[in-house]
């Protein structure tokens, strides 16, 4: 359970080898998280992230392998991660995502379905089981990595943005369903972040690094924010952008 300062001690991270998830995990470990279960598809990268967690203060780590295209296996992956945690889980991070390649994927039904499965369907299936487990123990927090691209979907990234929009809206409803239960859900809406996934793409305004996102998440969790924007200024930016008339929106966002 969380320590006397409200800091999570036992955490489970889905897509635990992703760069944003690793940055958040390091900060959690530095803030006294002691058990870290990292779930993902690449054992070598998970082992690397586990060693990193130990370096930053974790006392125990373990890993779980899953395939985010295998929706039927989502609940099993959650059960394995919780079982390996061995105690009540204080925090679950859902960082599963796939940017894909819009121009190529939009003409390939299988590729389009893959983007939606990884960004929406698998996380939803996994979150359903996470919800069950946390409700059963009567406590815990869930952090879900969404995107500012979910707020209003751009034509040039409609597969990724549309899938994230579905996840974002569903999680808002799930957060409301958890009120008064001892369990809470927190949405993170990062803007563009410098990672392997965005390497080679033109840098846009308000682009940040993974450490900046992690710092913003830590501050948001400490305050109990339901929606965490990174960088925070994007809350104001999208308060305007989301209401632009269609022709203006397309001109500004899909030049």
C-alpha cells in the first residue's frame, strides 16, 4: 500500500519498456516505490528497464510478456502482473500505444485495425481487469497515457488520434464510475514527445522530452489531477484549438 506520504510503493507498468513509462518509473522509484512489475513485448528491453528501476531505488522487479494485438490475452496479462506484485497494487500505468504510419496504414485494413487494437481495444480489455482487481482490494490509482491528439483528431493522424480519442473518452467515463470506491483514474495528455516513436518527424511547437512528461505526471498525481496535460500550457492551447471552425482547424493543424 502507499506509504505515509501517499507515494505508491507497488506499481505495475504496461508497456514498461517505453521511454515515457521508463521515465515515470524512474521518478516513482526515486520517490520510494519498491516493487515494480514491468509488462511488455520485448524481454530484453524489459530487463533493461528493470535494471534501471533497481538503480533508481526499487528493491524488487519482475516482468510479464504480452502481445497488445492479442486482446483475448489482456486479462491474463493483468492477472499475471498483479500476481507477481504479490501485494496490493498502488498504481497501474497503461502506456501501451502505437503511432503507426498514417499514409501507409490508412490504405491497409489490417494495418489500420492494428493501430486501433493496440491503442484502444487491448488497453480497454486490460483496464477492465485492472478495474476489477483494484476494486476488489478497495484502493489504487490508474494512470492512462492518452494524447492531445485525442482532443480533436487531425486528418493527418486520424488512425492514431481516433483510437486515442476513444480511449480518452472511455477513461473519462471509467474515472466517473470509480468515484467513491477508493480507486481513481488519471488521464495523461502529452503533446509531441521526443522518443524513438517520433524520431524523424518534424518537431512541432511545445515538443518536450520524456523527463519533462514524467515530472508533470508526478506533480499531477501529487495534486490528484484527473487530467494531466504535458506541458501544462496545452490545456489552454487546446481550449482554443478544439473550438476552431473546421476550415480554420484544418488549415492550422494539417498544413
